[in-house]
C-alpha cells in the first residue's frame, strides 16, 4: 500500500527565514503529487500539484515544490516566509493509473508551520 | 458562491446514539468524499462516491455509513458501532474521481462524545 511521510510535525520559523518541508512517498510508479494547506479557520485548499513535465512546480503565494523521482520526494519550499504562512501543510499522492479505491488521494500526517513575526 | 457546506459546525453524541453529518455542494461535482482528521494523524478516507447512487468504502469505514441519493448531497452517519468517534470530519468534492482533479473541502464538523 502507498504511504506518504512528512518528517516534521511542527516547524517554527522567524519571518524571512527559508522554508523546506519534507515529503516522501512509497510508490515507485507514476504518481500525481499535491500540497494542500489549511490556514487557521479556513478550508483546506490546494497549494500546488505535479502531474508531469518540469519537476519544479510553482504554486500560490510564492511556494514551490520539487519532484525528485530517485528520492521519492516532493519537498515544499519558500525562500522567505511571512507570518501569514502560519498554517498546516499536507502532502498527498495519487496513483493516476488506478480507479476505484486505489485511485484516491493518500495524505501525509501534516506539518504545522508557525511563523514568528 | 459555489462551494461545500458542512453542518453542523459542532456536534455532540451520546453513547449509543447515531448522528448524521451533512455535506452539500453546489459545484456540480460528480465525486464526493468524507475524511476524518485526528491530531497528528492527517486525513484518512472514510467513504467516497464517484457518482449518484454509488459509494465505496475508504480506509476506515467501520462504524460509518453514507448515502448518495442526490448529486449535491453526501451525508455521513456515525453509528454507535464507531467506538472512537471524536474527531474533525471533512467533506470534499471533485469534478470527477480522476487523478488530476483537485479536491474542494468544506469547513468541517467537530464531533465530540458526551
């Protein structure tokens, strides 16, 4: 069965610091990869996604993620965080070759990011 | 405004009681999903529905039931068989149940046991 690992449970940074949140998945075949974000009091929403092509994908609010197939990783990065980036971040993977129950998104356990002003 | 509406925001369940969480969407999406979110556990799939009158079990379906009689509605019943129901429940939808469709989420229902 596929799994998604997010290594950091809680990350605390000061404003302007650089951010990298780790995400590793277990499946060796073709995958679609996502980062979702949940800001305090708001709905969970899509931050960025990777399906194919350029392994460096850019999302909203200056976030980017790099797909490294050899490392089964899809780490999220931002060069300079802001207080408004305080949120919980979820990595998710989906196998595009499967329908039914195997075609569902699998989420990591999430990483809470706290940015100190 | 298009979106997903979950109600109630907070729900309390007595021992032995069944409770139903509402999820309505006006996005004209075919697929709908129920997730359970526990602190430090991420999101786990309870049930999903790819189309009206069809639904499938997810990873943690025991103690839950669903129906999909209308495209826009996908209610979740937490039955008395669910021994640890306290959690945050998220409903989501997507245009289709395919690999490149992003999920739209509701604001969630916090269920607690009295």
